[in-house]
C-alpha cells in the first residue's frame, strides 16, 4: 500500500510496509468516518482509493507554519468559524460523550464521580477530530485549512474538545510541559483560558475534567499507554477535588 501525494508541481508516492498498512488503514477509516459527517466533510483532505494506493486529490498543499502571522490568522479564523458553526448542531450532555467505564483503563468508581460532575453541562454534537494541532493541518491553494491524521476521529464527539485540545497542545509546546500539567495546574489552565478568551467564553468550569478523561482514554486505548493509568487517574481526581474555576 502507498500514499500518493502531489504538493505544488511535485508528486510523491510513499510506500508502506505491511505493519504500517494497519496504521494507514486506521487513518483512512477515520477519514471515511469524518467524510460521512456534515460538520467535518469539507474540512478533511479529499482522498480516493486507486487499487492498493490512497491518492490525495487536492493540489498545491503546504504544511501550516504556526510561527507565520498569516498562517496563525488563517487557523484562528478557521477555528472561530468552526466553533460558530458547531453551535448550530444538536445539543447533548457532556456526560453522554464520556468513554465507557473500563476497569483496566479508568476505574468505574472514578468514572461515576466524573459523570455526576458533568451531568448538567451541555455541548454540541459535531464529531471530534481527536488530535487537532498545527501539525495536522495543511493549507490549500485557496488558503483553506484541510485536516490530516484522522485515526482518532470520533463521530460521537464535540468540536469543543478539539479547540480545547488545540490550545492545550499550543501551551504544552510553549511551556515544554506535559498536557496533564497544563490541564491540572491553575497557572497553565489560565494560559489556555487567555488564548480561548477572544474565541469563546462559554466553556464550562469543568471542561478540563471532560478533556482529561477523554484524552486519557484515547491514549490508553489507541496508543497502549496503560503504563500511565495511575497518572491519569491522579489527574482526574485532582480535577474532581479542585473547586477553583476555569476562567476562559
């Protein structure tokens, strides 16, 4: 299996080993799930299968460079537009988007506390990219954002997770700290809040708790990071115990 890519006037064909084919299959499966949703359909790359190859149909693509002011403005504008669009989608309880309790991942008794805490908070059901950051964005010839790396895509998710993840990732890279510290320590959560302030100020006080539970589950389930189970559980307990507000 291979991935054929055209960037500008250059064409590339990237071969994958049989081991890598499974990974590519997961990514392509995520792309198909995203393409089947109304919200994400136009935001992911236009791909098609030809024999044993996955062909990229879009042309004149380049990677997003977050250090460029023009790219930063393009991404920020895209995030704002997507967030506004997400508010048109059906509301659902945040607790209903939590992963199922699995004792080997997040203990059931801990998940029960999380569900009670989030029971009265609502979001919008759009589907979720799952790993939204600069490295998973391309810009096409029309200055439009197109997304890659969709193996974490979840139809039963919310764009608010993605925008929160985008800024947690940005602060994590800036501060050279783990995402767990960014979400649990007030000084870092304040930095995430300052980045979100101009975009949206309705994020619930407990959204970091939802984000931490979902991301921890994703990493253990898809990346096999069960060695961090205790660290994830500690972080969730910290967020359950803290009464300090998250002020975006």
